[in-house]
C-alpha cells in the first residue's frame, strides 16, 4: 500500500509537472504573439507617421508653387498686356485643348485633379492642383510652344519648371535636372528636364499642372488620350 501510494504521488507530480510545462509553453506563445503584434503596430505607426510627414511636405511644396505662380501673374499684370506673339501662342494653346501632347512619352495618371482620397491613409483627402503621372520615361517635355517663366527649387532640392504660353502656364514638378533656364523659348515636345528617379522603383512620378490666370485647370481635359 505504501509503494502504491508512492507511485500515485510520483504520477501526480509528473502530471502536474507536464501541466506546468504546457502552461509555460502556452504563456511563451502568448508572449511571442504579443511581441509580434506590438512590432507590427510599431511598423504600421512608423509608416503612418512617414506618410503623414510626406503629406505635410507636399502641402509645403504646393504652397510654394502657388505663391510663385501668383508672383508671376502679379508681375505680368504690372507689365501691362501680352505681346501680339504671346497672345497668338495663348490662343493656339487654347484651340488645342484636348490635343496637347503628354509631358512624358508615355505614362498613366495615378492621381487625378481636385480633392482625392489618400491611397493609403483612410479618411484622408489631399488636394491636387493638377495630375500625377507615373512613367518609366524620365524625359520631361513641354506640351506646347512657350517661354520658361521660372524654375523653382523646392526644400527637397528637386525643381519645378513653369512655362508661359500667353495667358496660360504649365507646371512640371519633381524635376531632378533642368535642361532649360528662365527666359528660354521652347517648342512643343522639347525636352526641358529629367524626372527624379527613386532607387528600387521602376516607375517615377511627374506632377503636371495647367493654369489660366489664377484658375487651376484639369490637365486631363487638355492632353490627348493615350
């Protein structure tokens, strides 16, 4: 009976030991799962912060471009009316609405004109003064005859080229290397710069705007269909 009791006690202790081991194993699993979730949350938070910062930077850039365009318009207003040649270019630009060539050889519109939802951040909308074109071709070209009115350097070091076509302005953003300078006369499809190329990315993005005076126009209504 004593031996039997001893065996029962040993068996019970063994069962308790196995149970304790299983509990510890389960706790470790839960701990690892919690750590994994926390790491995922941290990554997502960092990504969200990065996207938020990118939105703020874009807002700063948009404000700078707007201010420069308004400055150009103010100077034009103070310098009286357009020359007959500039007026002719403006009239021709207007008559080619819907037939202007694309500012790159080929591409796809990835962000439309106006208020659009952010592609990643839920509930966030961003204001586009133009369109954004994804392209594998880095050569940026003028969509019409005109004169280079200004080249803006953004806080990122990238450039924005503004070309005047009579009463109209076309704006090309995300330029890494400008091939023109202020005052240069350009023809339709003349190369004006090289688009910034991100590492490890096949497609690059061009920002393209059209203004008539102080009014922002939808470029998709002006360039020809692909």
